[in-house]
C-alpha cells in the first residue's frame, strides 16, 4: 500500500494536474514545483528583523541544494563551473533539456512543499532496487537460517 501523508491528501486535483504537466516536461522542474508550493511559513524562520514580512514567499533563496543534487552537474563539473550562481535559474540554464527527470532537485529544495515531494516519491521516482515479495520472503528466511547456524556454532563453542 502506498505511503500517503496527510499533506499529500491536501493537494487539490487541479494542483496534481498541473504538477503532472510540470513533471512531464524534460526541463528542471524545481522552480515550477516551488511556485506550486505554499511558500515560507512563519515557523520556517529562525530570525528576521521585525516588519520584514516574508510569509508565503515562494522565491528561490539561492541555497544551491538543487545545483548540488543534480546528477547532470555532478557528472559534468565543467558545465557546473560555467556560473557561480546557485539558484533555480542557474540550474535551468545549465541543464535545460538535458534534464534526466530524476527529481532530485525537487526533493532537495526547502521551498517545495512536503506534499509535493510525497507525490513525486510515490508517483514519479523510479525504484532502483526493485524487490519482489518472493525475494523479500527468501531474504527473511535466509537471515533466520544464518542466525540459526551462528547460534549452533556459538553453542558448540561454549559447551566444548
Ligand atoms: S536534479 Fe534531476 S530533475 Fe532536477 S534538473 Fe537535474 S536531472 Fe533534472
Ligand atoms: S533548492 Fe535552493 S537554490 Fe534550488 S530552487 Fe530551491 S531554494 Fe532555490
């Protein structure tokens, strides 16, 4: 059964429709996912001087997480070195249509809602280690067998 958080349930059908369109485009999706999010909540801030209102701000905060997590840029340091900018705009310029739609940038962005990340994990992220139920069953029995052998060896060693 799929793991669904309360926040994912809050995604409206319209948001899911737009999100699917965004995720289908072969370009860095993080900025669009950010704009589909709710933005900074009052409790997200560690400190801000009074009278500076940033609640609901969905702007890129230039943390560079998306740049750091992109496999295209990690494989090609020369491409990454073309700019020192660490924003979603820089990611879009550097990667463009070479995006592999892994969604690592979406997952690493602090400005993207958890509900959107949950949706991406459940519906878009490819399982790299597919595990069939039969294999899992065998795994469990194999570990029990190994534990049994170790127990017997220890028992023999102690009584010897
Ligand atoms: S992290 Fe993945 S989805 Fe994001 S731009 Fe890079 S390749 Fe595309
Ligand atoms: S991860 Fe950081 S740099 Fe990238 S889009 Fe989100 S806020 Fe901007």
